[in-house]
C-alpha cells in the first residue's frame, strides 16, 4: 500500500474512533488572565483525551477581573457574550456532557443557568465546586436567591467537590442529592509535576508565596509577621507573586514593604511556565496563610516539589496533610504564628527536608494527575450510565 494512502487511511480511522468517544464540553479555558480553573481544566483534558472528545469553552475577559463576583457593567456584558457563545457551542457540538465550574458571587447563577441550558440540549450536567469562601457566600444569600439556586442544583447530574468536608457541607446545606456528589481533588499541570518530582526535598531557606494578592490570602498577615521577624534581627529573603485579587492590593502591599523597610521582600507579577518552575525550584519554604480555601492548587504543587509548607488548616487540606508531619499549620490571621513557623524552618535544614519529603509522599500517594483524572473519569462514566 502506498505510504500516502496508508497515512490517509490511518487518519480516517483515528477520526472515526474519536467520533465514537463521548463528547464533553468543559469550561473554562482562557487566553488572557490568570486563574487556577483553566489550569485544572487543561489537566483534565490532557489526562482524559484518550477516553473523551473534549470541546473546551473559552471564557475570555479583559476588564473587571478584580470585581468578577459582583453585578457590574462588565459582568453583565461578559455574561451576555459568554451565554451567546455557550449556546452556539451547544448547538454546534451537541455534547454528551457539559462540565462547568461553580463558584460564588455573580458566577453562581451563571454556572447554574449555563448547565440548565445544556440540559435542554440533552447533555448530562456536571457542576464543579470551586471557591474557598463558597460556604460563607451561600449562608449570606437571600432566601429567594437560595431557593432558586437549590432548584437548579437539584437538576444536576453530578456535583464535584474537592474533599470529604465539602461533600458533607454540600449535603447538609443544599438540596443536592448526596448520591450525585463526588470528590475529585485538584490536579496540577503535567509539566510541573514531572519537573517538581525530580527536585531534592526541602530546598533553600528562601520563603515564597504564589497566589492572588489580597486580604483573603493572608498577604497582609505575612507583612506583619515579617515586621516581627525584622525586630528580632531576622530578614529571610521573601518573594510574593500573583495577580491582584482586590483592586489596589499590589500597591498597598508594596507600600507596606517600603514603609517598614523590608528590603528583603520582592513583589512580582504573576509567574507562569518556566518562571513559575524557577520560583518553586529556587525557594524552599512555601508560605500560604490563606483565610479561606477549597483545596489550593499551589499547596498541592508545593507538595509535589517537596517544599516545606506553612499554611492554614482550611478547606480539604487537613484531610491530606498533618501538622508537624507533612507541613506546618498556622491559624488564619495569626502573624505571630506565621513568624514562628518561618523562624523554625529558616534555621533548620533537616526539618525542611523532612517536611518536604513527607508532603511529597502525600502527593504521590493521593494527589497525582493520573489518580485524580481517574476519579473524574468515574464521575463521567456514572452520569453517562444514568437514565435520569
């Protein structure tokens, strides 16, 4: 058989096999901006592409990112734009499954109506709960808004949460049927996982933070802790990197750094790709004293990198990591505890190594990309098999 003919036949066979796979319209990816959700979505697509035919939904926005949870002109504009694109993609593809992230604020209704519309196109619907403060947001909803959300939640085929504590919370506080709730942890980028698993445990005594810059992530608690350490004559190098969670947060942070003479502190813009890998590789103490989380991706990345981790016991973290064994927990807002934890790790290379090694063991045992993608595959197979 001529080579060209054989190649064409192989391509036709591949295309035919691809058409036989269940199709999944999954949101969201973005060409601009920085968010953990597109990273997680890409990992799922890459990890399950042999079993499903994915059609990623791109949700791009250039303006109003720091007020994404509020009713603003830009949110209304993007809501209408994204709704039009969502319906057009449903019409064009007719997917077997529609999978979309569920978060608080303005995005609650956006997610639920998107999925409700997908159901009209006979797609099975999967909502993926993100957002560390979703429980507080839910409790603050008006009775009418909560009733409307519960009505839409009851129609979903599956709700994915990031830990057993979130499964219990959703079962207890919403009308979601417990039988439709599944736990699927956050997966990290494959390239990052491969690189990070090769690094030595512990790393240097340099401190770093990666995440959104704002009050909720504990950035200003870090500044207070560094002021305490400076008064004791200790000034370990500290790097903070990320996008603004609140407008003006970067300027406020840089102002405090200058005001207190914290010359050892560097504030960077978001880091991606090789820059992010270099930051994790060149620093040994990951500091993330967030007040509210679901299951922070950056802590999972730090565990894969075998870095010594200082964080707060929020979200699903205590289900996987133990204090003084695989990381150090500090209470949210407690700058004295943050300072003490930094102090204990900067001066103890062996402790950094032991904590980093134990954190990596947790990752390898429970949080690898392969294991997590298998959990999502189980969810997809379950909804496809359901007649509901």
